[in-house]
């Protein structure tokens, strides 16, 4: 058993005695940082000055003030982002623009200073110590051409720990990537879950013997248990998970060698989980919307920012011995869950969990539509050659057994090949004329997850 390397990261901020960090020490640090942040935001940003007008001076008050502070919505970030800026334009080192989804108005823009970026680099450098060691080599199957993209920052972090890395970008041709992995020796692979699974399955189907991979880091999308298990079995490696968003500064939380939740970089991020309907904080173990407060961010701090992601915090000390708080698996965007006519909720993670266990499957598309009052789930499977029939039969049987899909007609189509159907994040598409997905913030959707 090895304690998470994030202990080292947090101890850089919290003077330590060489002993593992205590919960009390972390929370005392966070309380002081939160008080500083509130005053910083109030003094520098017109948006926060107005938002915090009813909040008195909170000096020397503990973390219990958190729930009294106003929440910040994604719409506010999109529409008033410039007024959230707390530094001069010439102090901004990087602006990340996330395009509008088409229905939500303006693009989201986040501003980072050089110090903000350095804190992310530090998290990656120390966090990667959980899964990589000096002298090893890593293949990064993520976009990395722009400075401060996740792939680029990971490469820089790995270099600082004497791990050589190569950025391959997203996997467009799993066979070509598998050939690279056979020809060269990589100890660590980093990428999207479905993309890495495709590389492993294509290599197996074509009898390409991959050299021993020590560890895999999955990130940037929902991480199904089915894929984690399949990769661990197929490559004989340890599989780690990371959660991060642009709002969290790309880095957020990463699991340790016990794989029972991702440790949060708690001196940078204060994470809460709230009931998406009422906005009230939920206890550890309850599923709800992840809310972020960036404790150190200088350029554009976020105060109780609603991420729209479904997750839960885990209570107690980790089996690795660390008291650093852990985030359980993040189940994707709450707004992307679809409410069926029956009142049941369905989302892509539920489909991923039952389908990716099928060994002949590389990828799939899923669409819900409606025909004369009958709801249909259309699944298009991409299977390994010669596995189409058996995979389609098993997929139909598994989906038909899902209680959420009771009354929904499941239609399966299949094609074969070694290519993927997606680049980047996947989603369940609702093509019904009167979809119910806009109501997905309702707290009732959380019940199936408890
Ligand atoms: Zn741990």
C-alpha cells in the first residue's frame, strides 16, 4: 500500500510535521483560504462585489460559512465572465474558450494567470507520481498541440519527473496506435476510456503483442467500470482515473493505488455536492451536483461554481491512509440524462456499463427517438470483425434487461471494422419531438444512483 502522492502536494501549502495530513489541518487551511478568496473577489471583481453584497466580512470564521455564500451558475460564467476577472488583462497568461452548445448563448471563457497555470502543472507533476516513476516512458493519447492543453501540461509534468512522453493526439486509427505501442516500449498510457479500450481490443484481435504496460490513466470523459476492468484484464496493468475540467484548472482529482475514489487537490479546490433542485449541500455519500470553489485562482476565481456534473464525495480516511477527501466516479452531465415517458431516467453511463463488458465491442452510438408514441433506443455498434452477430445478440439481451428501459423498444444495428465512431466525448442523443431532458435537474433523477 502506498499513500497518495497528493499528500506531498498539500504539504507544500500546509506546513507538515512529516506525518500524514489530518482532516483538521486541511479544513483549517481551506477556511483561511476561503476567507482570503471572498475578500479578494469582493475587492477586485464587479460581479462578485455585487454578488457578495449581502455577505458580511467573514474573517476568522470556519468552513461553515461556505453554504451561506451564493452559488455561481454556468450562465453567469458565460454572460458575465469578464466581470469575474480579478486581474488586469496584461496579467492574463492564457484564455480558454469553450464554445456555446447552441442553446446556452455565449461561449464560456476562462482566464488564467501564469501562477494559476503553474499550480495546475504542480498538481500534474505530483499527481502523476501515483502512476509513473522516473525513467519510464508515457504515451499521451490526448490533444496536446496547444500550450496548456491537458496533453501538453501532462507532458511537461512528466518531463519534470524524468518520464519521457510522446503526445499522439486523439486516436483516429487504433491499429496504427497499437502498432506504435508494439514497436516502442511505453510503461504508461493516458487517454479517453473508449479510445484506449479500442487500442487494446484491436491489438488483441490482430494478435499484436503489446509490451507490458504498467499503468493507464483514464480521463476526459465518463470512466465506466466495465472499461476499467477490461483494460486491467487485457493489459494486466493498474488503471487510474482522473477528474478535471477547464473550470477546475484542468486538474482536479486522481485516484491512488487503492482505487477507491479520486483524491482532490484540496488546497486548490474546495468541492461540495449539492442537491441540484434545492441548492442545499448534501452529506458525503449522497449523489448530487459537484460545486467547485477555486481557493488559489487569481485570474478568474470561481466561488461555489455549479459544474453541472453528477458526483458524490466519499467520507472517511482512504485505505491508503490519507485523510485527503475523495470524489467517487463522476457520472457525467446531469443535463444529459434523459427522462423517458415511463418517468425513468436513462443516460450513457448506464449503457456503457452493460455494453463495454462485451469483448467484441469497440464503440457505439445511442439515440432515443419516438414513433407514434413508442419510444425507441437505437444503438449502432462498432464491433471487431467476425464478432458482430454475437455482440449484437448479447447487447440486445443486456439492454432489454435494464429496468430503466422497460417499455422502450431497443433496436440494434452493427458494423465491423477497427475504427471508432467518436472522437472525444460521447453522448446519448434525444431526438424525440418533446424530450424531457430539460427537466433533468429534478432531484428525483438522483434516486436511482443511491
Ligand atoms: Zn488513497
